């Protein structure tokens, strides 16, 4: 019975540790780098990615990512030639 209880406790601790790791917010720079890699893989040559605070977002259609616990956004703009 003690082994069973210990096993249950260990499983619960392991599960919560994994959940915290999966939910941990990404840094803005890390997320921006991931988004840039996807954009470049689609052969987009002229674009701008900018990290801004939520207050600075004027067009929600430009938002391509959220970082730092939702306090900042990454906005995308394709530059015309």
C-alpha cells in the first residue's frame, strides 16, 4: 500500500512538472526567430517583424504571435517593393 501511494505521488509530481514545462511562456526573441524561419521558408523576401506592447497594436490582423505571458505581441508587415 505504501508503494502504491508513493507511485501515485511520484506520477502526480512528474505530471505537474511536465505541464509547467509545456506551458512556460516563450521569450519574445525566441518566438520571433521561429516566426522568421517560417516566413523565410515561404520565400518572403521583404517583411518586417516587430515586438510591441499590447497598447501599440493598431491592427489585430497584423499580429502573428504573443509572448511574455501575453503582455507583448509580434506584428508582421510585408514590405512592398
